[in-house]
C-alpha cells in the first residue's frame, strides 16, 4: 500500500522512505511460516530464530509490517488482561486470574527489556499507567480490583486519592486513581519497525505486500498461497488478530471492532503548565467504553475510545467515525477546560480483536498442534503480544516454560454465532455498555 502513512500519525512519523520488502513470488519452502507482520508475528519470528538459529522462518505481511493495529494503537504498555480483574476472575477462577495478572506484569517488564536492550527508537517512556475513577460507580469498580490484588498478595500499584491526583493533574475530574509505575507509553509504529529490524537481523525472511489468499493442510504440513506465489511449511503461525476474520478457519473465533483516536496539535508551554500531567503517565477511565489518553513526545494529546464501530465480521474498513471523533475532542476539554480551543491535526481508527468471552487466547488449529493462532487482546496487546510471540516460539520449539503452561494457551475459544446473529449480538452488547455508562459510569 502506498498510502500507509495516512493510516495514523504514528505511521506518518516513521523516519525516511519506507520501501516494502519484496513480496513472496513463485514457489518456496520453509520450516515455519508466520502470517501477519504485527507485534505477535514479528516477536514469534525473532524468538524462533533465537531458540533455533537453523530454523527457516518466513513471515508474510499483506502490506508493510506495522500497517495494522500495531501501527495505529494508543501506544500503552500495560498489564490489563482482557477486561477488569473482577471479570477475568469470574470467567476463569481466582487462581487463573492471578496468573494472568502476573503474566501481564512480566509482559510489561519484558517489553521494557526488549526495547532497552536492543535500543529500539520508539519514543519509549516508562512513565506509568493511571486508571482513574471519574464517578462513584467507577471508583467502586477500581476499589474492587484493589481488593482483588490485595487478596492475591501482589503489589506494583499505588492508590492515588484526590489530593495525590490534584498534585499531578490540574483537573477536578478525577476521584480515585490506580497507578502502575512499571507501565509506559511509546510510538507503536516505531516499535513495530524496530521489531522488524530485530527479526531480520536474527535471520527471519520477511515478505511484505504479500496478502495471504488461503492456507491448506497437506500430508506433512501446510501450503500457503499469496497473490504471486506459494510456500510449503511444516508449521504455521496465524498472527492475524482482528484480521483473522479473513480466514474461514478462524473467522468465528473472534469479532473485529474498531476503536478511534484524535490527536491534538502540540501544546504550548503555557497550555502544558495549565494541566499539570508532569509524570506523563498514560491515563484510562473505568467506564465500560473507556477513554484512554496520553502525551506524545512533542506534547500532543492523543485521546481515544469512548465508543467503537462495529460492521459485518469481514468488514475491516471502519477506521473513520466522525461522531466518535467529535465526542473525543469534546471529552478532552471536559477533563481539561483550560484547553478549550485546542486544535486537532489527526484522527484515525483501527480494528481490535474481540473473543466471545472477552479474553485473549493462544490456540491450535487441529489436534496435531502444527498451526498456532493468537487473538483477542481487546485493544490491550502492546506488551502482551510481544511476550505471546515468545510463548509461541517456545511452543513450536518444544520448550516447556511457565508461559507455555498458562491457562489461555491451548484453551478452546468459544465461537461466535453465525454472522447475522453475531452482528446483532455485538451491537446489543455495545448498546448495553452505553446504557450502563450513562446510568452509572458517566
């Protein structure tokens, strides 16, 4: 795609002229083929070559690496697994929910290590993550998760009352805060390109502009076909997340929803001083349809969430939603009235992967476990997908670790109903979330 820079400001900021790698052409063979050049696929390829340097690993990306969600997200490295800790505990049980939180703590720490150890230039700041309650019901939800963490005997978070919040932010909007210092913010497109460079240096062969048209089982592996060629492999990794809707074998296991963001012009020093925010932490509120916002390196404010767009399962072109964009711009000045009149320069969107039970999954296609897929990060995948790539590499190479034994590895993903029912169900759930937000969480 020649217009990739138009998909997000993050992609627009990539340095230099990005020339796509040559596409897959003619016939080829490999040990492992990875479909998808986002964080999961790039991390899986990198770690496969680390664990097994002689393995022939090929990666196929339909556009350029980082073109999808990995180049359009909010850039939060955070510990959230699925939805709230209470929901995860209800869905899976207390022990599994606790292990999920530890996995995500490790994921955030591991991404920090990957970025710093490999000197990836991605505007990374370990400035922390702040979950804020802006209504009594949101405060109650946050307090509930604090109690769960205390029961688990896990630290890593700080409780910020109104006085502490007012020291950091010049707003009356916040009533309670949950602060995690280990978390951070970054430029997601630069991270994706950095992971691509790491994978290629390790020996992964990457073909861009190579949309996969189909994959089929053979007697001893798979054949993957693109527009211009085909490749035979022993094992297959489907790192396609929301784009899994394009493949019949995966399409019922998740549903794509679109989240949207707006980006302000750079704040003047006077404007920045007026709002505080000196710690530069990424912020989310505790609604059902959350708002998330953070500062960029040049002190723009990115504001996202508030609503999602939902189309038919195979419609992956709902990036733009003027109603949501208008809401987000208004919400920024609702939090910080002193920024009234602030201009906005960019707005965009992208798909996230939603499983039926709103929880991530690393699964298998077939009992032989030769095909592995990863999906369902629900918009919280920046750190998780990087660690998931390592987990997938360990599964393929037979390395048994705490990661490969996690409960969401190999679990059966609940299938969504047929398309029309799923479409109606998704809109019904969204409507109920809107209603609950208006009644309780506004």
